[in-house]
C-alpha cells in the first residue's frame, strides 16, 4: 500500500485533506502521472491525458496526476491554463515520487488492474503517445 | 570615389566565433515548448571616443519549435561600421603621412597623436542556421552553418555539437567542433608581410586574395551542484592557419638610436608615405587553449552569474577574464542587472612598437594594440521588463575601458616619452525585444 | 613557458576531478523548479552573449570559451 498524500484538486482549484490510496483503484487500469508547473512538456501531456480519460473511462481507465510543486499555488496557476478532467493530487512530501522512483519530469506509470506497474514513461513526447495508448488499450482488454 | 573599407579584419573574425557552438546561435532550451515561432531581436550601438570606431547593428534570432524537443534557429545580423582605427603607427613629434588602404591617396596623422586610418564605412551581413534535436532520450545534437560577408572579408563555417546527460540529467557532457573557411579580399590584394608601404598607385607588393582556416573544438561538463547552483567547465582548443595578418596595419621602421620613425622621400610627382613603414606580419598559424568555468547561483530570487576564462596561445599571449552579473528582480516583471568584467592580457611575442632600421627584419612584427599588453574593465547596467502581452524587453548601457602599456624592454629612445598605447574608451548600448514565446 | 604548462595542467586536472566527483551530486528530478527558471540558464540572453563575444573578439586577443547546454528543468 502507498503513503497518504494530500488531495489538492479534482479537477479544479480546491484542497481537502484526503489520502490517495491506490488500493482503491484495484480492478482499474491507472495512469499515474507525476508533474510540476514548471515542467514544460507537462503542458502537452495534460490535453493528451484528458483525451485518454474521456476515451477510456467507461472501459476502466483512471488517470491520476500527482503534483510535485513546492507550492500548491503554482500547481493551481498551471491548472487554470491547462485544466484537468482527472484527479489531481499533491505530493508535498515527495513520498510517492520517491517510492515510485521518479527520475524525469514528467514521469508516468501505467498500472494494471492487479496493481502492478506495467510500464514507466520518462518524459512526454508526442511521438510516443500512439504506443502509450496502444499499451493502455491492451491492458484494458485483459482482465 | 572609391570606397575606403579597411577596418580591422579582426572585427570580422568575430563571425568565426559565432560559428562556434553554444550560445551564439541557439536560444537557451529548457524543455519542449509549444510549437511555434519566437523572436529575439536587438539593436546595438558601440562607440569609441576620439573619433574611433562606431558600430550600429541590428540582430534577429528566430526560432521555430517543433514537437518533441526539436528546434530550428535562424539568425541574421547587419552591422554598419564607421570611424577610424589605429593603423599600427606610433606617436611622433612630427606629422606622418600614410598611403591609404585603397592605394589611391594619402592621409595624414597630426604630430603627437596616435595615427588612425582615415574614415571609412563598411557593412557586414552575417547569417546563421542551427538545427537541434534529441538522439534518444538522454542525448542531443546540434548542427549549424554560418556565413558572413563584408566588403573585404567572407566567412563560411559549419559546426556540430553532441551532448549527453548523466546522473538523472544532473551532469551533461558536451563536445563540439567547428570549421571556418575565410577569405580575405583586401582592397587591391593583401600586402606581402614586412614589405614597405608604397607610394600611391604602387601595388607591387600585393599578393591578392588570402585564405584563413580555423578549427575549434570544445569539451564541456555542466553539473547541477544543488537546487540553486549550476556550474559549467569547458576546455576549448582553437587552431587558425593561413593569412592571420591584418592587411591594413603597419609597423614603423625606427632609428636604432633615437627610436624615431625613419623619414622617407616619396618618388617625385607621386604622393606617398612620409616615413618608412612596413606591413605587419604574423605567424601563419596560431593555437589557442582556453579553460572556462561558470557558476549560476540563485539566492532567493536574485541570481549571480560568475565566470572565469583563462586563455593561452603559442603567440605567447595569456589572458584572464572574470565576468560577474547580478540579476536583481524588482517585482514580478522587472529586473536590474549590474555587470562587471575584468580582462587582462599579455602581449604577443612579436608585438613591438617598431622595427629597427639597419637590423635584420624580424620574422614577425605587429603593433596592433589588440595583441598588446593591457587591462580592460567593463561596467554596465541592464534593465529588463515584461510587457503587458508577456513579451520581454531590456536595455543595457555599458562602459568599456582598455588601458595598455608597452613593456619597458620593447621601447627605447624618444618612444619612451610618448603615449604609445592610448586608452580605449567605448560605450555600449543595446536594446532587446523578445517576443512570440 | 613551463609556468604556462603547469597552469594549464592544473586546470585540466581540476576539470577531470570535477568530472569524477560529479556522479553523486545533483538534485531529484522534481526539485528543478529553480533550475527551470529562464534567469538560471547558463546563457540567459543569446543575442547579448553573441554581441559581447563579437565586441570583445574585435578588441582583444581572446575569444569564445563559453557555450553549451545542461542545467535547466531537465525535462523529458
């Protein structure tokens, strides 16, 4: 099980103290994305994640974005420009980032229905989204 | 009327450095940005006192961002130079007359002044192109072309750079290579080194168009030291070969006892030099080594940029450069940035005030103040602001002063009393406008 | 000349040492907010740098030395 982190916004500005428990998502395919307001490729990843969330929500895809800014206000400013139609959490202590081994910004982890990490994506490149989407579809197909 | 266009060749050589890798060509890349164009434009005024060189230039750097960290950068600079530059002659208690670069007429330097080339006008156009893209996730390569043209000088260059990140991108190792092929087409042809300055119309010592090739290699390491501190260390190697002289500069023939320039009688009915001068001659090869270190330190909003460079070459010139900038933000959209630069260099082995009459000619001789022994200081202030539509503007004003001295063993007789190395004082003003990003 | 060689050697050694000691230094990927700032790039204003290089090359015997990337947000 994973460390508790603070809920920052879902999907707009606001904050409540709540824990992210990935165990809650067992049975779903999860895209867990670590981002920050100063990370420029993140600006391109958000629209794509929105698209994935809309397209495959009914098939069981959940996109979760974890923010690693020092200040929540920076994250909120980013979300004003690049709105998220998915859950956004705030990893103030960077515990989740450390546990998952975030080596690049952004990093996203594709988690299967059984909770195991199937793929790790370092960075966001438009050229790779096709393959990423194919991997998501493949995972959604299996049970 | 023929165009007098002989400003220092070295001014044009700057384009050779622009061919070299790094900041001259590309904008700082932080990460993939939205595809589109952004433009960095600048207007520059450079002016020396005492009727010396003045330069006005306009530059544009246009960058097209593509998906996935690919960039195309195109640069254009147009420079217009006017004014006069020291011709290598020395102060004398009498007036001196020189044949002009065009070989068509003469000009006179008053007594007790540093002889300057007569006024001229020249325009230089420089262009550059650079392509940058990743090679795999952790590597990146750049390839670029550069070219510049002015009345008497053509530069063509190609450069490439490869860099790779290590340690979660905390360490970056880079290597770059640049080649330049330049052509010097001095008015009426370059003069043969160490031959005398002739009468008007006498082109017997001209040897036509000349070439110069430069190879530059740079190896660098950039290291993130901490959240607030970034450092870089570079080693550079540069090898120039070919025609390295300034075709317009002379060295005076001086009397072995008095040190005065030896007078000359021009051919009857023809205008010519009043004294004996020989065109300078430098080695046809020059190897330079430089080590450069830089640190950028963030202190709660303020940024200190400090760098040091040591250069040594086989002409016996050693130099040290210390450059300090301190960016001081004022609110969210403005900043002030004072700048201080210290520079010192030792003279080239063949740098000399004159060539002694009666003694065998040396292999090489030059009285170009740029190869002399001097200290220089730059003091400047830059003010930057973000406009309402999120574009950036800045203006900077700087003062540059160069103070040189001739080593005691390189002057004698009446030379010692004269100011053989006048200070150079210049103003630099630049206005920049960065938009589209 | 010997002095010059010693200085050059010392600087190259410093270079090598910096290289060797580099592997343990640095920050986590998510800790690069300051490094991502425009004013923390090694060359904040490339046109100004190019102009300065041009001016000093024209008036002095040294040139270049700087340049290159690294630092920054380290994204992708």
